[in-house]
């Protein structure tokens, strides 16, 4: 069941990217006539112990800076209160 949900999320996200014209492979086509996938195969899951959560949050928040980008701020993301 979980894998099915992941497949549906990726499929719907791909449709939205294509519709918005921002799919990273918008103008590329494979030899089979399809666009290359922009998502990895399968799913990735990690279980964190409570002491690991603040470190992991900091890693995710700083990740864009590694590519010279600004940190991302989203109205629906609230501070962790663990």
C-alpha cells in the first residue's frame, strides 16, 4: 500500500511539473518516446530517534546553501517543538 501511495504522489507531481512547464526534462525524450523520470525509483524512508531530529532539520535547512541557493521558507512548516 505504501509503495502505491508513493507512485501516485510521484505521478501527480510529474503531471503538475509538466503542466507548469518546469519539469527538469521538459524538452528531452528517451528512445522509447517518454521523458526521463525526475524521481528516483522506489521510496526512501528513515526513522529518527528524538535526539537526531534537530541535527536532521538543520541539515535539510542548510542543504540549498551547498548549491549557492538561499534557504527555503514555507508558511506551512513550523518550528520543531520536540
